[in-house]
């Protein structure tokens, strides 16, 4: 059952809030020069993180669509941290233009907001089996792998930029 923070509207608004905060951070002149610099050798830069976010939002929405469309047993879904498309997204962010990356992120966030708001309660309740976490509903995927995930990456960007 959904609570106030996991309702479709709340999830869409939280996602929009993350984008707004990231856009405000990236626009700061003193931040621009640090976007591509990781805090350590084993950490992602802010640009890596933004590239990952551009890739992961539609990836998880596609998984949601697969669960919604399933008519037989709940399908298995998910990926490993080493998935090529995940790593490619991170690298595209690292080598991308900050303005273009933020525009792409804006487009992905707005598309996700439309999809999230457009899902029926029955669609949000559809289930699948995550490769590591087991049974999850569409609302769980949106919450954990899109909304809370982007909120975590916002905190990571702030830490990387020392803000």
C-alpha cells in the first residue's frame, strides 16, 4: 500500500525537486570548474553521476513497463553494477557537456514524471522478481530505483562538489 511519500504525485514531485536542486547547483559559477573532478580515484565525479542518472531513470521505467505488460508469472528484472549500459551512461556523463547533460537529465526527469503520474493503481501494484532483492512492485521500483536513487545521487553530487 502506498503512503503519502510514495504516491504517484509525491514521487513525481520528489523527482522534480531533485532535478531543480541539481540544476541550481550546476549553475553556480564556482561549481562549473569542479563538475568533472572526482573527490578521489575510486569515486565518480558529478558528471559521472549525472550521466548515470540520465541512463538509469529510463532503464528502470522500462523494467516497470515490462512488469506492467506481463500476463504470466511475474517476470525477473534488474541488472548488475557491471552492466555495460550502466557503465556507458556513467562514461557519457564524464565526457559530456554540462549544459547538454543537464538538458538530457531534465528531459528524462520530465518524461518519468509523466509516466509515473499516468500509471493506474493496478499498474503500480504489478509485481516482478528483482535478481537480488526478490519480489517488488512497480511502485517499489519507482521508489527505490528511481526516486530514492536520484535523491541519493543528489547527496552524492553535493558531497563530490563539497557543498
